[in-house]
C-alpha cells in the first residue's frame, strides 16, 4: 500500500468517526457514504468495519432515552434504512440490510383503544449473517436466527402471545 492511499484511508476513517460522533462507541475502520442521521439520547454502538451506504438515500438511527442499538462487525446498512429503538435492537455480525429496511422495537400506538398510549417495547435481535432484502420491515419482538435470508418486501412480526 502506498503512503498516499494509506493517508487517504486514515482521513476517510476520521471523517466517518466524525459523522458517527453521536454514537456511544464506534469500532475500527467505520465507513459512511452520504447522509447519516443520528437522533435521540440513547446508546448506539457500532462494530468494526461497518459500512453505512447512504449515497442514494439518508440512513436514520434513533435510540430513545434508555434504549440501545448495536450494529455488529462487518455489517452493511443500505440507503434509506431506519433503525428506531425504545428499548433494544441488536444486529449481529456480517449482516446485510439492503435499501429502505426498517427495524423498530415498538409499534408506538395500539391499533385499538387509546392511540395516545405507547405500548411496551419488545427487543429485536438479528443473529449473525442475516440478510434483509430491500424494503424489509422487522417489527417489535422479532428475532431472526443466524443465516436468515429474507426477500424484498418481507415483513417480520414477533410470534403471537396468547389466544388469537
């Protein structure tokens, strides 16, 4: 590796760290392309060699107070993705979240009854080597085992609790 390319890599990493500055912890060699929006007072932990590719659409990470978002090592997050946690979202290592995926651990209002009431959050967990196709939605309480592959437009909900 030449001295120039080494210097470019160092500058690129420092710029990525600057753009991830609101995160609680950032691992080695992060990469950010495009606009990355980081909101909320909660904790966001980013593993080693994570790529946020927002070159075509912004990516949004929102951790509410007391919430945690963990993005594992060697993970790719595509443009337009949105991760919103009121409690916990854990993404394992080597995951691939294609464009416009949405992951959230709360439905934010019930479908019936008082729509101003916020339901109890249910953590979301993605194992290692999970691949989510474009426009996939992972809802509160869902847990995907290692190696799961979901095609474009899939919606994953938690198993039902109690009688139907």
